[in-house]
């Protein structure tokens, strides 16, 4: 392609937003009978401080948890369960029938399994040997 310019970078917020917008438009055109995807976020605060959060999406009957975080000093207190439960309740309210999540083996797959998530597949050696990327699903 004559005159084309290719740029490689480490982060490009504007590009990320454009890609998201374009893919949303494409997906909406391909699935006119399905409501557009919606973001879903949950914040847990204690004394005005953010101690946990989750972000993801719902689209049709599916929900996905993209990121979860619990402050280290609040882990093991039930806040993580509260966080994921709130996410699932909102997904149910939006008429989702299942939730997807991924977690590396050094993160929290056992936590999700205790909440009823089942492993559906695993990418071994991702990001490196001895670590795996675990993909899970839970029926709501």
C-alpha cells in the first residue's frame, strides 16, 4: 500500500478507543437482534478508599469479567466475594446466563473456582513456562 505509515508503540489510548468503537459498530451490525454491549463495573470502598474493583461487560446472554483487584490488606476478608457477587447479580439483572473470566495461575483461579467457576480451557506457558492462563465460565 503506497503511502501507508505503520507506527508501533507501547500504548495508544486514542487507538484503543477507535478500535473499540469500530468493533462495537461491526458487532452491532452483525447482531441486530442483540442489544449493544455494555460496560459493567463494580467498586468497593471502605472509609472513602477504593479497596476492590471489577470491570467487564455484558453482551446478549454473556458477561465477562476483564479485570478484578482487591487491595492486598483486604484479601481474605470476603470483599472479593462481595465484588464478584455484585458483578454476577448485575449480569443476571441484564439477563445474562453465564460469566467468563480468565486468571493466571499466579493470580486467583482457586478463588473463582470456590465461587463456582469451572475451567473451560488453559493456555499453558502463558506468559512464561510454569505459568498458565486459565479460562473459566460460570452458569448464572
